[in-house]
């Protein structure tokens, strides 16, 4: 007798959800970007039903916020931004896509997609250019500091160099600035840093702290001894 293959029991909340893109960027000055499309993929052997939730539902219109996806198929979800006032610039909202089996009510999986409104594409290009310059500047500073450290490795240092201290102060200030998307902040928006910028600053600050701590050891302790 042939045995029917039973579908394994699905655990609530553990099913991977495949959505593209994972970030929506709207530009107030470009009306063509006021409508974005999310694509939900269903790579499974069974049909899925979905529901779209939002942290700021008054700012968006979601066409077909609930529906179904056939096995091995995908569906496009149209999202329109209807409130492009300047007070919303830089504010990060979130969409949550929940999926479940058509015969079940419990959510098998979920995926969050962030959304942000920017004044114009020029603003985004400016921020990307700033990110690039900051990374290049920090990379050059780290390379210069490493070169200086190698030149001074054979002498006993009385303390960290001024460049090390200055670089450390820059990184600390960068980490203290608000993150892009924080609404309640007295700091101007153009001084808000992205997560990537803060990660670079934290990485460089860790290297600076290591250099400062290493200055406390005599130079002869840092030199490699020849193997006899």
C-alpha cells in the first residue's frame, strides 16, 4: 500500500518570509516614488495568505493589504505614501507582513520592511557621498596612525599621539550623535548619522583604544624576538 507523505507540522512564527525590497525610500519632490511595490514570494508547496500591518497607517495606502499567494508564486503589494509633509522627513516607519496557511489563523512567519521619506534624491546622494568621505577619511587616519606606530615601535613612548587622541574624540562625538530616523532630537537632521557610519566610528574607536593601551608597554616588549 502506498503511504501518503504527511506535511510536517509548521511552528508558529518560524516560517521564513521572502519579501523584496526590504526597505522603501520615498522622495517628497519626486512623485514617481510616492508609489512603491513590495513583492512577496511563496517558495513553498502550500498556499499562503498574508496581511500587511503598518506602524503609521494614516501616512500610507496599501492596495490589497490582505490576500493569498499560490505555491511557487509571488504577488505584488502596492504601497502609496499620501503624507509627504516636511515633518515626516527622516522618520522611519515599519511595515510587517504576516503569513499563515489558508486553513489556519495563526501566523506562521513575519517580515518587517522599513520605510523612510526624504526631501529629494539629491539629499540621499549627499548622504551617500558624506558616508563615502567619512569612510575614506577614517581609513586614511587609521593607515596614518598605523604607519606612525610602526615608525615609533622601537622607541619607548610616553603616551598616545595627538592624532590618536583627536581621532578618538571624533569617534566618540560621532557615536553620541542621534541615529538617522530618531524623531525626538534637538540636533539638526543633517547631523544625524546612519547605522553604518556609527559602526565605522565604533570600529575605529576600538582600534584607537587598543593603541592607547599598547602605548603603556615598553617598546622592547612589543618587538618580536628571534627564534634561537
